[in-house]
C-alpha cells in the first residue's frame, strides 16, 4: 500500500521515469467552486482534474455528499484508474489544503487503497522549482473496482448509537467551544461553492460530547501547506488527548477538513480512522440540545 504522503522530489522522479502506473489528479476546490479553470492554465505534467462534486446529491444535512459507488466506479475508470494504479492527489492552494485529503479519504473509502497526497501541493511543487504545463493528458479506460468500506464512513445514526466512540473535531477552537454563532465565517465563505445558503441552516453551537479538539491548521507546518512530521503530529494528538491506539472518528463542518486529520493520523501509522461526513452541519441541525456540549479547553499553540 502506498505511503500517505509523497514529496515533490519523489513525484518528479516518477514522472521522469514515465511510470505507467502513475495517475495524478488536481482536486482543487476554491471559494468560487471547482478549481478546474486554474488547472487548465497550470498543472503538473500528466495530471488530470478530479471533480470531487461529480455525481453527488447534496441534501440539507449532507451538503458534501458521496456519489453512489457504481457511479463513482464509472467516473474513476473514465479517468484511467486501474487496480494497479498509484493515484497521486494534489491541490492548488496557499493555505491548509483539504480537497486532496478529502479525495484521499473518499478513494480509500471506496476500496482504492494505493493512494498518496503530494505533501505541500502545487504551491510547494512550484516553490521547489518543478515545472508546470498546460498540456492535457488522457488515459485508456481503467479497470478499477469500487467497493464500499463502511468502516471509514460514519453517519448521524452511527454517532448517536455509540456511547464510547472516540471523536476528533477539526474545526477552529472557538467554534468547538461554542463561543461563536454558527455558521462560522469559514463555512460561510465556502457556502456558494458547496451550494449552501445561510438562511437554510439552523446550526447549534458547540461540539459533540466527549470530542477532542485538533484544529486543522495545527496539523500543518509554518508554510501552511506542508504537513508536520510524524513525530510532531503524534505529540500534537497526544497533547490534545487523542488515544492513537483506539479507533477514531473525525468530523468538522461538512466532512472536508476532518479528512486532514484522517490523513495525518495515517502518517502516524493509525489507519483506523473514519470520517463522519455529515459532520457538524448534519449533527448541529439534528441532535437534541442535551447532546451538544459547550466548553472551554486548552488551545493548540
């Protein structure tokens, strides 16, 4: 199975060798929607654009839903993904990328395991002097088979049914503590891209009882795009009370930044992480007030 993160140097060598098993995808999501137009003007050689929203059916509680497995299989095959492929995911962002981690989690949840994320994305790739292109790439239809790994997907019913589930909340500290009215400015900024409207939401403030707080920015280095080292991530998780020897379910607002934690945990060797993909938009609208906790805590430096 592929390592969770790969470096620009490693990817450049594979591209130079013209590795036939390599499938590279730009997964960028911006506040204006998909980043496919920017992709056309600059991308890594051999890359295609992966539309994370393709064939999804958003709902009030699941604004970033998942496509049906059979439908996603058709899409993955149309992109040339084979059972033998090594899928590389990246995004074009200057700060705290979440689209590539979301794609990494989704592909693995659909049984595609040989998947890695380019650490630092396109920003680091270009800063280290590697080239970009406008040339298009196409592959013959792939043969990958999609199977649903239910252990990586958690729903509202799963969350409320389990009293001892270990939860990690990746939202900002103030929102975790319930100190600000929801939806947050961060969520509001992305609402147009996600097809959401503020007036349609009636979100409570706070977090799921018993959850640990690991804000998504805390998992990145100072450059804002490269993940912290395995040692630093492990120390961070331990400091925030996460038991790395037990199964974990991560959540955020809509199931995007929670995937950053899932990827970071995998870097630390913890593969047993599921994502509550409805996250707070789902829970905060459906849970009774007695199942919402508001509290202060020691913030992450």
